[in-house]
């Protein structure tokens, strides 16, 4: 990956408040400001909104149609939903 691509990506993450820059000698070191779990949640919310009209059903349907999600994986997801509802 070219340096400029990496630098742009890190700068965008900094602008969005996901990382902060810390001066270290003559370089910058970047530290996370949110947890990995929080980042995944924000990313997925944005991803589903941008590509699947805020519908997780549409997202799952897409992956099933594209054969990226097997029947057994779909059953596993449905079981996770059932288990979560019963808690």
C-alpha cells in the first residue's frame, strides 16, 4: 500500500475521532480513541445505511443471493437471534 494511501486513511480516522495523533520524536504515533467493538458498530451502521437502505434484512438477503452465506450459517444466525430474544 502506498504511503499516501495509508496517510490519508489514518488522517480520515483521526478526523472522525477514531484515533488521535501523538508526537513521538520526529514522527507521529496514533492511538485508538474508541474500542474495536465500538468501531465495528459504527462501521456496520454506516455500511448498512449506505448500501442496504438501513435494512439488515436486505444485507443478509444480498449475501445469501451471492452465495456468500451458507444455509448452515443462516441457521446459526437465526439461532443467535432466537437465543438473544429469550434473554
